[in-house]
C-alpha cells in the first residue's frame, strides 16, 4: 500500500507539484514556497516537490 501512495505522490508531483507538496506537508511554508516557485518558473517547483517527497519518505522510514 505504501508503494502505491509513493507512486501516486510522484505522479501528482509531475503534473501539479504544489498540490503534491500540500498533500505531504499540509498548507505551510513548504506549500507556499512551492506555489511561488510554480508561478515564477515550473522547473524549480518540480525540483522542490521531488526534494520534499524524498525527504518526507526518508524521514518517515526512520520513525
């Protein structure tokens, strides 16, 4: 089940990075920063979204 969630977040990150970050972290600073990146330039938004998802799943594994 966890692999399906991770694949879903990755696919969502490809199409709409701010929504994927909001799903992972909630409506906080990371989501706001990703929305700004998305409005200014799309590529930094994708990079930030993939970074947030990798860090989120890595930290979740440690707990």
